C-alpha cells in the first residue's frame, strides 16, 4: 500500500495521517490530502443534492462543496457544536471538504502498523477504507478519501465546486450576482 507522504525511518516506512472522530471511532486521512482545518461555519445550501452533501462554503473566493461524513457513513445525526470542524481536502484534483465531530491529532504510523482493510460479504462496501491503522492498541480506520464518494457523487461535486465565486450565467443569459 503506497502513500505519497511516506518517509523511510529506522523502523521501515512511516506515513503521517491527520486523525478525527466520528462518534466514538477514530478515522485517519493521509496528511498530504489535507489543505486546512477550519471551524464549522454556516453553509449555503443547494437544492437537489444528496442529503450528505450539506452545501457549499466560500473559502477565499472558492466555492467548496461540504460533505457530512456522519451522514455519508449512515451514522446517527449529531448537532454541530464548538468541536465540529470542516476539513478542506484535495480529492481527485478537486478541493472539497468534510464535516467531522472533532480533529484529534497528526500521527505517524510505521508500515507494519497498517493492516489491510476488512472484507465482508458482497453486500458490504469497504473500498473507501485504505487500511486499518493500529496506535496504542486501538484501530484507526484509514480512509481513501477519493473513494468515500461514489463516482457519480464526485462528478456532481466537480460541477458544483472549486469555482471562483462571482457572477453566474443562466441559460437566459442574465447575470446573477451571488
């Protein structure tokens, strides 16, 4: 399993991950996918999107789609609070973001502390799991952020986001100001 942020150490190859919580479980994403972490803020909602896509945010003039990972993973809803953050990521060449309960830490895992993802029956999809990290005798679910969304969801988000905020032209050719 290859990662872009691998370093060779005395104990083999190590990889850094930013970890975050969803409920009681800890997840990790390769730090090289991370752009920044911001406090939760009010979003602009857009109609006719899947429920787990909460809307968009304006980040320094860019329109960034926002995905609630709890809802994406069919977890119980939880209100956003002072610990809720938005993680800005690069996914498939597109700037996107995810809402998580809280950010935990940046960890370094040696290659021998990363186990293959679990395989279940044919009806259970785990392709979005890159592997299972082990730290302090606890599992960390390492996500492949490019596979967290189905291809059709990624296509819809690419049409939606990472465009400079500005006038929007509609088929009627009238210019609407955001």
